[in-house]
C-alpha cells in the first residue's frame, strides 16, 4: 500500500546528476538518498525522512527542522538529484499522513455500490475530511513535489522519472478530498501519457475518475466514464492476471451499456479465480479452504456471480450472502451520511408511521427482531413510538453492527446485536430460550432476497398471536415483475405485492396495512416502494 513503491523499486541504484554542487556534498547527498530509499522500502518512514532531509542539507537547501517546512527560495537550482530528493521526501510524508489519518475502510470502488479494498500502488480510501494537522502536513508534502518538478532539469530525458513524479503528486492531491481532485486528475493524466504500459498511474486515475463521476452529469459524466473504461481496458492488457481487474472492467462496461462485453469480462474474472484457487494452498493457510476463501475475496467471486445473474437476466432466490456482507462492511462508515444525507433515505420513518396505528399497544410489546438492522436506523424510530421492550438486531455485516452499537445500549438502542443471516434470529432455539416476538421488522432488507417464503414462515412461527410483521419492498414498474419477484438491473429484487399478501395468508399472516411510499432518491429520482404490515392471526 505504498503510494510510490513502484517508484522506489525503479529508482534504486540509478545515477543522479551531479553537475550543480560540489563533489563532496553531492556524494554525501547521494549516500543519504540511497539510505533513505532502503529505509523507505523497509517501511521505516521516520528514518527515511531523516535521510532525505540530510540529503537536502548536503545539497545546500535550507531546511527548518522546527516546523518541518522547506525554505526553497526563488533561486532553486535545477538538478535531477535535488528533484529526486524532494520527490522522495514528499512521498514518504504523504505515506505518514496516510497511515495516521486516512481511513482504509474501502468505500471507494466506483464500479457499482460495491466496494473494493485498495491494493499495492493504489490510492487509499478518502472518505472523511482531514484534520488541520494532517491537512497542513499534506499540503507541505504537495509543495515538496511541486518543488521537485521545478527542480527537474528541462533536458531530463527520462520520461518515466517525470511521470512517476506526476503520479505521486496526483496521489497526494487525491487525499485532499474534492478540493484536490481536479489537480489530481491533471497530474495523473500527465503520468499516464508519459508512462505507456505503467499500471500505477492508470490505477490511480481510474479511482479519481470514479469519484468525479459520482458528482458529474450529462455529457461530462459520459466522457469521464468513457475515459475510465478505456483505462481499465488498458490495465486488463497490462496485467491480465491481476485479481479484480476483470471485475472492475466488467462493471465499467455495464455502466457504459456494453452488456455483452461486461458479461465476457466478468466470466473472465471467474475463470481467473478458478485458476488461482487450483494453485495448492500455502503452508500459511490455516485449513484446506484457506486458498479458496482468499481467492473468493480478492477476485470478488460473490459480487461477480451476482452481477452476472443480473446481466444474464437470471432470477435467483437471493443475492449471495458474501456479496451483501462485503457490500455493507465496506459501506458502513459512510452509510448514514450517504443514504440519509444524500439519498434522503426514510424507510424507517415510513415503517414507524404505519406502526403508529397500533397506538398504546406498542408500549406493551416485549420483544422485537430487527432483521438486517444495519447501522440501527430503525431503533430510534421504534423507541420514539414508545417501544420499551427488548430490541434485538441481526445483520450479515459486522461493520454495520459496529455503527449500530453506537445508537445506545439496552433500553435506549439495541439490547442485543447478532452477526449472521436474518433467519438466525428466528429459530426454535431462540424462541425456546428468549420467548416469542411481538414485532418482526425489516427495513430495506428484502431487496437482497427474492424468495421470501422461508422468512415469512419463520416470522409466523416466532410471532405471538396478534404479533406484527412489518417490512418494506421496492415497487415494481408495470409489467416488470411478471413472477413473484424479479432481480432487476439495479442488482436489487422487486416483489409483487399481491403475491406477498397471498404468501402471508398461507402462513397465518394477515395484511393489516399496505402503503405506497417513496423509500429514497436515486440520481434525483424517487425510488418507489411499499410498506407492508401483517399480523399473525392463526
């Protein structure tokens, strides 16, 4: 995860220009730079900084160690050695900011709403504003790289050297957040031009473009998507065996409407995953399935299978559990900010409105199961209705449950949180040990489950007589859901409300209330849905 690890590997042992400074100072500077590179490679960033700073001193560049601010002045000499030293120092300082302040929760795969963890030579995740100290340090690091560009002689013929400097500068600008993405794009485009066949600048530019696409519209968005897709196609030729590149390409082609090519790319991803899995597991694997589990994760096998089903028009019973868990683990930290703040998600409030019809009965309910509880957005709505009983949540994503725990403990937020399948909370053992539920609720969960027969059956078995089963679904467009449910092009399921009412009746769950609602916004348009409230009558 070193931003410039490829740079260090290619630069070590190169000859530096030594025509500007006295020979003894130059020799000392070269020695310090080489020591810095060695420390940098080993991950000893503090030692690397010391060596790079010592090299600058040897080169006669004023360095104020009190506030770690470079004093370059207007008369900065041009020298390949000076440029390299400034570059390396700026890069290692960026890494220190990255390690201390920047989240790596992985919210930044822009191929869909899924998320890919960044790997070697890729940009780190940016998902929150940097604090003042980190921002100041980052700005100083970028200033060092700008100085490195100014110090690089115009006659320098090594295009890759200039390209590597542009790549490092672009990577650093990305960390500034939206304010730095324009400069990051320019720098990385320059690096791509200067370094044909280089993976790192293309990987970094793909990530920045993905961020810009989120806020772009119309022709600008299409142009950015086209550029990003072209870069991914180049990357697939540069490293055809790279884990995940075919998945990212497939998803980009999907967004571009090149569906047959998207299917081909995703199938290629599965083929490469199968080949990697066939390689004998290493001794470090704790059990025989270690290699398989690792391959499934790095090649995003579950996500690939899910989106292949979407593109082929298949209609599976459910989305893969691994896909859902990975999606929300990576989404957890920004889930509420994005979903509630930007997409105006209000499904918990709509469900609470429907439950309000039960009035004072709510305060008498003893136990509630929140299926797919996520970050716990349903909890405050239930408590505000007067529910004072035991509130238990279950979710596939441990990351989401971490956020839910912040909603308060017993009696205020959730009394118990379980990481697992939603049916894990609706078992005979649970009822035997804890008692029946008065309320089973599921907000925006069934979009990842097509066949709801097992959920309805378990809910009916675990509810008290007169107990309530409340849930939301996305509303199909006319003619869209010709069967009981349909996996749509969004990757989510939609359900026929008439079928759900009949399914409930067959299991002793009578429809008490049904409402057409707006669940959230998507690309400025409402996502229409339904709120269903059923009661156990037999």
